[in-house]
């Protein structure tokens, strides 16, 4: 069943990114995979770890802000009944739509978060390689938007590159720390790779074995 068009809290954007939006437009100009999400084993491995870290086999309504060219979206689609992905860059949205074409459970729209945020409740929100592109104030706003849109027992996964990125005020370690602090939710899984940090939070702190009642 095709997804309906989501309603957003705001149609106006105050350019909350630390990096100018024109930077992202330039990244996708003439290159449909500027970060080599498709070709690097590093990215393939990281996506596999991301999927394996989700505590539930299936989610009902998931949101992936900052989806870029949709490589992670395509993998998440297999675990979600409904997935909403968004990016602020029009070219990235076009590429992502092509990537998930034919997947009726996925909808990709253009929106700048956190100013444009869907008025929906989610049981999964995935924040991957997004937080350090926001200003510190915008990151705090995004965290509050995430927290306010979660269904009871929802899962939040965040994953970020640990090295400093030129033009960004925060590195991945600080982004992850702020997200965890702002969510105020129990941490279920934390992967501290030399290159990236990944953490999963959930209001229901039961482990996978506890969920399945494994003795």
C-alpha cells in the first residue's frame, strides 16, 4: 500500500545547517553517490551493523531524516512496514526516489529538519551521519522533535563518523553524547568503532532475549 503524504509542522526553513545548503547541492551536482555509499566496504559494513543493531525484526512506522541518496533507506525498507525518508537537497531526493523505486512501503520527500518535521508518530527514528551538519542549537531542536514524535516503546538509532568535519561545529562523539543526553532514554546497544559511534535507545529497556522470553 502506498504511503500518504505527511503533514509537516512548518513550511518555512531558517537554514539550520552548520554547513550551507549550497554545499550539499554542489556535492550532488554530477555525482549521485558523493560519499561512495554504494562502493565502499566501510559503508556497506556500517549499514549491516546498523540493521543488526535494531532490537526488533520489524517496525511499523519509521523515519529517516537526512537520507542522502537512499542507500540506507533501501536496507531499512526490508525492516519497516512504512518508512518515511527525507533530505533537504532536491537532487538527493530524486536519486533516493530512484533507489527505492518500486518499494511501496517507502516515501521520500524533500524537507529540511528540524524546521520541517512530519506530524506523525514513529516507532523507529534513524539519525545517520546528520547531526554534525546541524548547528548546535538546531541539533538540540532536532533531538526534541525526535523525542516528541516517538510512540511508546519506540527505538532511536544514531550513528556518526567520529572525525572532525571541516565547517562543522561538532564531531560525531559530541553529537552522539548530546543525542543520548537529550533523549533521556535507556541505551540498549553501543558500538564504539574507531571510525564511527552507533547507539540505540529505547523507552522499553528489555533486551532482545527478554523480548523473545529466551530462558
